[in-house]
C-alpha cells in the first residue's frame, strides 16, 4: 500500500471544526490527483458543520409521515471547486426513541446518527427512517437517529434525467437469450442514443455524478449532522462508496456495516463486476427453479429445475406471440423473475403468477410484471443515476466487438441475465463524459476502526467473492456469512443470527474474530392460490 498524502493547506480546517479529523489522524488520499478534492471536502464539511441541517416537516412530494423530519445539506457540484456551484441533497430523520423495546422503564443512551444508503446507484434512502418501526430494528432505533438521504442525482437532490420519463417504459419487449445480429444492432443504436440523451439533458455537470463524489458527500453529511465520526450502513452499491469513504477518511469512521458487498478491486469496476453478476444470476435462477420444482404439487410447473425452465420458456414464447394485457412480453417476464433472484420473498408470488398464466389466468402476471406508468419518473431517474455513476466511475470497453465477444461466451453457460445486463450497461461504451480514476480501496492496520461485512453465499447481485475481497482490503474488518442463502441484503431481515451480530456491533462495538457464519434463514413457504 502506498503511503497516504495529505493536502496540508486544509490542516487548520481539519483540526478546528467538526469537519476535522479527530486527533488520532487526518484524512488520507493516495496520490496528488485527489488533493484538490480533499481540500474541497474539508471546506464543504466545515461549512456544513457550521450550518447544520434545519430539519422540519417533510414536503408532500416525499410522501413521508409526520414522524419523519426532512432537511437539506449543501454540497459542491465539483469538490475541486468548493466555492463554485453547489447542489442540495435531501435528508430524512427519525430521532432516537431512547426507549428500550424490552423494558419500557429503561432509557437508552443516544449514540448519534446512523446513516444508511440502500445502493443502486440511483436508489433513495429517504424512506429508511421508517424502518425503526420494525421489530428487528427497534433496538437500533432506540440508540440512533435513523438518517436517510437521496444521493446526488436522485429524487430532489439535483435530479438526473437521460430521456423523457413518458418514453421510459418500453412494453411489451423481447428478451432473447441468444439475440440475432439485427437485434444487437438495434440495441447498440439505442445505447448510443441514451448516452447522447444523458449528455444533452445534463450538460457539463454530468461528469460530477460519481462514486467518489458520493463518498465526499457522505463526509459533508456527517459534518452537517454534527457527528465527529460517521456511523454508516450501506447495502449493495452503498458498500462500494462506503469503502471509498473508509479509504479517503479513515479517521472519520466510527462504525460501518457493509451489507452485500461489491467487489472493490479497481480491475472489476464496473465492466467485470457486471460479467460476474450475470454468471452468478444463473446459479440463483437455478435455485429458484429448484424451489418451484420442490413444490410441484402447488404450482404444477414441473418437478425438476429443467421442467420448470421448460414451463417458463413456454410462457415466454406465448407472451412473445401475444403479450399479456398488451403490455407483458418476454422482457417483462424476465424482469419479474430477475427481481426474484434478489429476494426469495418473491418466489411464491412469481411461481403462482407463472402457474396461473399457463392455466389461462394472466392477471397475477400482469399485476407483478407489467409496467406502472405512475412510477415512470422515479424509474427513469434511478436508471439515469445508475448509468451516469457507473459510466463515469471507470474505463469501459468502447468497442462493441469486445462486449459481443465476452457476453456471447458467457451467455452459452449463463443465458438468463447476460444480455439484459449488457443492454443496461451498454451506454457506457459510448459515454461522452470523462472517466474517473478508480481509487484502490485499502486500509492498513489501525488506520480505520473495525468494520462489519455481511454477505450471503449465493447472492447473485453482489457475488460472494466481492465480500472476500473487501474483507482482505479493509484491515481489521470482520466478515459474517449467511451460508447457503442468496438474499441480497441481509441486515435487519429474518435471520436472527445475522441481526445479533449487527446489533452487537452497532450498539456495543462488539465483533467476532475475523469471520463468523450463520445458518440460512428459512426458505419461503409456497403460496397457495385462493
């Protein structure tokens, strides 16, 4: 690991404000290219610490109950120019209840703010504070202010858009697992048009929507909340910029939970990570089909994974010929079952819908897989942020021949998700904004307090190898594995063993030594149609 370099001009700010590093150290950043941004972050954090956040009633557009407070924090669009244009990020909060859920007479000491990011890129955390009402979160809600926010580009936080939301949903659509050359040419043209749309609708600001900017925004938010050190939980993509934060600002870390970790290896960001994800979803798709086969008495889709696949393919062929409700084609069918690859809670619902469709009732499938026009604006915004961040973050192959070669090979063994993943990310081949230098996520012994990494062994969205890589790169981290499970995001869910590790760490700072494991949570029960 290279020795960290400090931009010394920020020294007085770093030592005299809440934005400052504690006495044990100062923010570290490898190499000169980030020096201006480090200084800019210190300037912005000092401003935010002085201003705080003026929390009050949430605007109606947020659709949050009165128990949640909302506010904004100002951050530089470009951290190399902290006195230039600024944007405002929306923030939500529910104060710590300080009530022991198991003993109403006991007052729980407040430990500060717990900031959460749900991933994406492109997902909003504004609803996060509501989670404190769930039984598995009540102990944390007693000790911490639960704080969510919409990262830059998301929702009302300087929102990004790449196309007219009215044109975002294209349904019904096809989903060929082995696309023809003419189909590929059509999708390449669409990717080029989408990349141009992102550049046209956002202009020169497009280059500033990056993971590194998200990590710096997190430090400004920390300062605005009045926290000398950050307590953070990130899920999925949130683990990546959380790890960037730990690398950039190790002495600003109090406690960090990385739930379903992205592989942070610079060589993986982001093209190779997406290849690995496509390969992993094939295994998760098999898990789902095997579960359906075990419940053939309920669904009648086949008693082997192969027979279930034939039922799925029969439905896809029928939908290609005549879309259900005029809006659910093979693309929508694949999207619905892809979602089930993330969360096994969806398995009974998807199996029931597929079974009903093949028996002549398309309504459950239309309800689950059909587009929802009322959500078009939010969905288009999330896709725009996802694309901008991933395309800006790193270099991508710019020749279609490379994408075609790599994914044609992969689709031979992993056809379920491979080409859909290509079409999602292909605008990055034709991106018009500059690419970022990828930061190598690493911390040395003693540089950052112990952190907690959570992972499910069969998670497809963030394959398990990513958790192992992050564990090796963050010195002093502890990895807790949910064995033989593939749910994406395991904190606060149905696995009490996992939750006990999270609570012990966030509430008491206790961690096991290096690694621990938990048995899988129970499989979902089949849902019987009524």
